C-alpha cells in the first residue's frame, strides 16, 4: 500500500516519519515501513466484532465478514460478507426491519408463524422457534431490541473504523 501523507512508523526501534508516497504495510497497530513489519503483521488486519464477524481490510475487499462451519468436516463453510459501502445501509435496514418485526408480532396469534422478506433481503420471522430479524440464514440475527441496537451500532462503528483506515490507504 502507498500512503499519500506522512505518518510515524509504528515500530519501536525505528520511530521515523514515513514520507508520503512510500510503500507501507498496514497493520492493526498502524502503518509500518515494509522492512519494519514482521511477517505476521504484514497480513491484512482483521478485527473481531462482538457478533462474531471480522472487520476485513485487504487489497481485494473491505468490510465485515462472517464464516460458519458446516455440521461436520464433509461440508463447506458458509460465508457472509457485508461490503464497506453497504454498512450504513445495513445498519438502517436492521433497525427498520426490527420495527416491522415488532408490528407483526403484535398482530400474530400466539403459536402462529409468519416469515417475511424485509429490506435488503433480511428475513423477518415471528414464531415460537427462531424469532427475530435474520441477516443471513439462521446464523446472523437479532432476537430482542437491545441486540438490534447493538448490531446496528456495531456496523456504524465498523464503518467509521474502516473509513479511518481507508483514509490512511489513500
């Protein structure tokens, strides 16, 4: 990655200012000279999120990724990726879909099941089994208002963090 403005190297030994238009390695601890970064730090940074996803920053993709193993080793992993450009829209959709879930729940007779497609393809499910708003199958979802607010806020915070990292890259 080549930076457009000068930054201090993140290593303790060097402490130099990295001039603009210099090749650097971006890590979870900040920018490094290519020579100062260890092999482990030269990997693209990934940050764990509260709901099981990882904040992924690489040359190919930037966003939030979820990975779920199959029932056993014969099956492939299921992967779900929310690109950087869709994080704020996804955050708003979670909140609006939760509001719609609350309205549906008030109208449903106890024991009935309603499953509906919400905005951005999320599943809104009112039932005794697996109720809530689901982003990806039955893996990523929210089942109460606090979770909806926390997941939505987590996506907004991820957007802010990725925006800061993308400014370092430009």
